[in-house]
């Protein structure tokens, strides 16, 4: 029963969908381009409001905690550990949203992140794969450095209790991360045979 309840909640939050082909089963929904853009738009509205509220309530002690969580994000990226990077990124953002002190707002963001889950995981894996490919490494490095810099910008806004700057920094982060994801995907599509050729070379060796 607890598992059924958990699955039902994920379905209601649109993180999972019921599979019409297999009775009483669920699956991760496909993330279409239209759905991707809808999530981007709503996340900018909701999360920007949360981070602006957080900026008005942030204390030095809370900002110190955010700094430590951001350091965990950087370690995950440095070590190219997808699981740790995804967890650290979640912890970083939701520690900020918790500062806002609005439970309804935080739960709404949780629902949006559940729907964005496949996108986040795909983004991190493509980032790390992109760093390994000569054709995508430079774009991946630029995207990675810019993303980490955006986290620093958000923290700086929290330190100065600048709600407007925090809002704009968060909106830029969502937009640039989404754009990077789409551009990296395009670069990968332009080099479709690279991974298979690596496999063939490995077999020959």
C-alpha cells in the first residue's frame, strides 16, 4: 500500500503516467519540446518568486550553509559523479527555497522538479559525456563554468539581501541551463557516429 500511494502521488504530480499498454503500471513520461518549454516558463515564475523571498530572509548563517551546499555541487561536477551532482544540485536549490518560508510555494516547486527529473538527469549525463568528446568538450566546459558562476551569483544576491538580483539570477540560471541542454543535444546529434565508432575501435583492440 505505501508503494501504491507513492506511485499515485507521482502520477498526480505528473512525474509518472499510467501505461495504457500494461495494466496497473506506470512509466516516466516523454519530455517533448513543448512540455520542456512549459516547464521552463512556469519554473521561472515560481522559483524566481521563491528565491526573491529567500533573499529578504537570508542570514549570514543560512548563506554559509548555502555556500557549503554549492561546494558539494562543484565537487560532484569535478568528480563527474552524476548521482552526487544531481543530489547536491537539489539540496542547494531547495535549501534556498526553504529560506523563503512558504510551504505551498516549496511544494509547488517540488512538483515541477519531479516533472523535470528526466531532464535533469539527462542534462548531467550529457554534460559529462560532452566533456569526453572532442566535438562537444569546449561547449560542455563553457556551459559547466557558466552554470557554476550562476550559482555564485545567486549566493551573492542572498548575501546582500537583494531580492531583485536573486530573482534575475535564478531566471537566468533556468534559461541558460535549458539553452545549454538544447545546444549540447544538437551538438551530439551532429556527431551521431562517434560513440559507435569508439565501441568498434574498442572491440578491435
